[in-house]
């Protein structure tokens, strides 16, 4: 079985990827390269030939449909969704960072001004585009047919649909469903605790909700599937509360552990820390 983790941009992927790497050997994982995708990824996967069937996990920013392009013995998708307005704001701000693909387009534009004249396809109902495999459709040209296609794909081809807003429950679901043996305890990555989301006017929020109508409906559809799967876990809330306690303890001791590790490597063992950064 090959699992394909379809990573939606700005939807909890960094922390989740670290947990995934604990569950599978490095030789059993293929990570879609960030640069020059999908060309480079498709070339690398095709070069594997029939040995691609030995890959246990493929992860990265890929649209639905890759399972039909390669000789997997058996495959299934899983993914993580995020509340669409929050995901959009996070993605918009991320693209304003220098070096990002759309930096030059939006670096001097406020969110309020951008939504009056949207131009970036990946910011236009991003989740619907990925799950329906229609990334190339022009901005504003998505329709109800694309939404229904995305819903159909989620329901028929995804073994688990996780939610950023229910991150811990999603980990418990994966551990149970995929029979993960390694720990799912974590500390957050790629999270800016000092960042305060902008306060948007009612008019701006209404415009955003109108523009993201397909993603909003799709997210609610995904939520129903998530909670349905969660309800099937025996003693789910007992598992959840125990996990929260264990993870809270880990988050308290993790900074101390990291400090001690650096001290031991540098002072006692005399290691060059550059290789550990």
C-alpha cells in the first residue's frame, strides 16, 4: 500500500510531516520537491519504474490524480484541511515573503485591496483546486462541477481527512487507522506565536466568504467525514484526553531536552554543531 499525503498549502503540514517521518523509514518516503514541481517530481517518480510500488509514503503539494499515473500496487490518499478564511489569510501573508513565487505581485498590496481584484489561482479556492485537480483554471472560473468533483474524490479516494482545527484527534485517527507504531507526540513547527491575525471588517469578511464559497462548502463536507470517522474510534475521548496530557508534558520538557542535547554534543562530546542544525 502506498499512501499519498496531499498537503494543502498552509494547512498544518510542517508539524505533521515530522510525525510522518517517524512512522516510515527514509527509504520508504518520497517527498515532492518544492522547486520545479511537478516536472521534477514526475521525472523522478517515472525513473523509479516498478520499484515505485515499494514506496510507502509520497507527500507534498500535489493535486489529486497522481495515483493513476504510476504503477502502484495499491494506493490511498489522506490529507489535512483548514478553515478556508484562516487558510487564505495565512497563505496570502506567506506569499508576501521575499522569495515566494507571488511576492512581487502582492508585496505592496493589502489583503483588503487584493480581494477586490484577485489574480492568483492558488489563492482562489485552493482546496477545491487541489482535490478536483484543476489548478490551471483561471481565477473566478471555478464552478459547482469542480466542487462536486472534489467532494467525490474526497469521499471515494481518501482514507482519512484530517482537520488543522482538530490536529490531535487527527493524529489519533491516523495512528489507529494506519497502524502507526512510533510516537505521535509533537511540538509545533513553523508556528509564529507572536503573529496576530489582522482584524478584518465585516465587508472584507463577507467578500472573502463569497470568494471562497467552494472551499467553505468543501471544508464543511470534509468536517462531516472527519467526525464520522472519529466517532468510530472506541473510547475516543479517553484516548484524546490521555494524549493531551502526554503531549502537554512533552512540550514542557522538550525545551530542556533540546538545551541538554546541545550541551552534551558541544561540551562533553566536542561535536561540531553545524551538522546538527
